[in-house]
């Protein structure tokens, strides 16, 4: 049975095989360390049963106030090893984030994904995420052309009226990794 636990510092050196997957965004060690220190309960790893406890996937999230003074969560990174895809690992990790953010009273959780990643879009839609906006050229460092991102949101228990998913629009901007509201 798959187990999910809080990420430990030494885990950062065990998931290289996950990070170098074609569907995975590569982030700096600084980002991972920041998440481990600030939001340890939102930094989780799924491990396979057995003595090796092979990493199956991980998720890094955060919890903060938006520009509109609303507490919400953001999924910064979700990765599942190719060998463990389509067996519910991503769903398990996402469910953990939902529960943890609900416990914190977050209004919603959001995430960004490449417009071309149809499998991820289908997964998030099946989990209750709504396409809120398309951010043009979000992945602006892609060569030869930048790629748009979908900004998807899921209202949590405290958003009874689903206000957080009421508006959709397109924003022409290129955001950096350091943009605190969107990473």
C-alpha cells in the first residue's frame, strides 16, 4: 500500500528520477528548501511499499494570503513517477493538500499547468478544479516559443458560495519564479 508522509530534507536527494521526467517542471533547490521549512505539512512524498520505499511522487504546496486578503493554498509542484502514473498517486497527494488546507481554513487551492498538458488538465478537472484563466506566455523561458498556462482553482469547504471560481479571464503576462502570489 502506498504511504504518504511529510517530506524530509534527505528526500530531496532521492527523487532525482522524478524531477527529470519530461512532464515535470524543474525548480531550484531553494524553492524546495523554502517549502520544507515554511510549509512542512504541505510538502509530502508518496513512497512504495517495501524495504526500499521507492519515491512514487511528491507534492509541494503553500498557504498564504492573496492580494485580496484571502487565505488560500497553491500547489507549486506535483510529480508522479512514470512507473506509478494512473494508479491514484496524484489523487492521493492532492487529497492530502485539500484536507490540510481545509484544516487551515483556506478559501481555495490553485495551481498552474502547461496548456499542452492534457492529462494533467483532465486529472485536475476530475478532482473539481475549474479553469479560471489562461496566463499567456507563463512559461516564458521555453525555447523556441513560450507556452501559456492554465490557472485552475478548486473551492474548499469555507468557500460555500464558490466565489473563488466565479470569474475567468486571460492575462497577458510573463511571471517569474519569484512571484510570491503565483508560485
